[in-house]
């Protein structure tokens, strides 16, 4: 009996009875489900690998492309800013030449840059500027020719003070000033000037320049610009260069003009008749004091 208790249990007998149709259908459905699950798992593995692989390739490429575009954009902006800065510096460096009174100098300046412009747009701008200067020079030369017709006879009379009355002396002074100004614009010496003649005295030179500038200011459209070249030059003459050279009468007239200019500063459409009158009086006074002896 003891030996029988130590024997292993007998496994249950296999059920070999035939399956019913319902059981066959159930088993078939179970097999189909397992095959579907296996196929689905395989597809998941395949597509997951493909997606991950593609993502690992394209995402870094997209990020790199965006970074390249961002870098290019930043570089373009930096270049544009550098170009603007260079243009401003370019304008600043050549401003003195660009506004120089001598048209001939500006023509050479424009001709030079019309051939060396960086692009077609700048070249066209320089060529237009050159054409404007050339036309302006022709106009000035024609004015000089017409002025010389009036001036040369008076220049001959000026050699003898007794042959000139006050009105003729004033006219001669005004024509001298205008001729000097026009010829300076094209870099020429007036036809009546002898290269061997003594240079004008400081008084003659300063009086001529002062009367020219005052007349220009009197004909400008108000309000006056305190930073304009003519305005700044007027105050240099007024406060420094004329001191010790101008006569007492000339000094008084300059004080009146200075006060009148101060009143007109910043006033648009102001009445400048008083300034025009003072300008004429200053010209007459300068003509009287610098008349040839």
C-alpha cells in the first residue's frame, strides 16, 4: 500500500472525441485572431522602424536647413546694415567736396564716381548728377560772359577815382563781387584780373565775402537754418575775422544785420525787407571804403 501511494498520478486522458462544428468554428476564429495579431505586431515593428529611421534622417536635416536659413538671414541683415553704415560714412567723408562752391571740382568728383560706382543704380545717379553739374556750369559761364560786357568798361574807369561818382563806384563794387563769385564757382580767374596784380588786401577780401554772404542770407527763404554754411560763416566773420579790420561804420552795420538775423531765426515767412535794405547799405559802404585810390 505504501508503494502505491508514492506512484505519480496518472495524467488525465486526452479527450479524443470529435469536435462539434461550433467548436471547429471557434478554433478557426481563434487561429485567425492569432495570425492577425502576429501580422499586426510585425507591421508595427516594420513601420515603427521605418518611421524612426526616417525621422532620424529628416528631422536633423530639417533642423539643419532651418539653421542655415536663419544664419543666412542674419548674415543678410548684417550685410545690409554694414552697407547702410558704409553709405553714411561715404556721404560724410565726401560731403565737403559735394557742396564745394567750385563746380569744376564737383564735375571731376562726379565723373570719377560715375565710372567707379558699385552698381548700375549708383552709376545712373552719378551720371545724372554729372549732367546737372555740367548744365549748371554752362549757365554760370553764360552769366559771366554777359556780366563782363557791363563790367569791363567800369573796370577801366576804376583806375582813376575821379572818373567815378558814388553810384558808379557802388555798381562797380557790386559787379566785382558778382563776377568774383561766379568765377569762383567754375574755378576760373576773372578775365579782368592780371596774374601779376597784387592780391586783394584782407579788408577787401573780407568785405567782399561778407557782403556776398549777407546778400545770400537776405535772399534765402525764412526760417534760417542755424547750421547752414552761410550762417556759420557769417558769425565767424562777425565775431572774429572782421574785428580789427572793419571800420566803425561797417561794424555798426554788421551789428544791425546780426540783430535782424537773430530776430528772423526760426520764423517762417518772416518779413525780410529790413534785412534786404541792410544788405544794400552794407554793399554801398563796402564799395566806398574799398574804392580804388
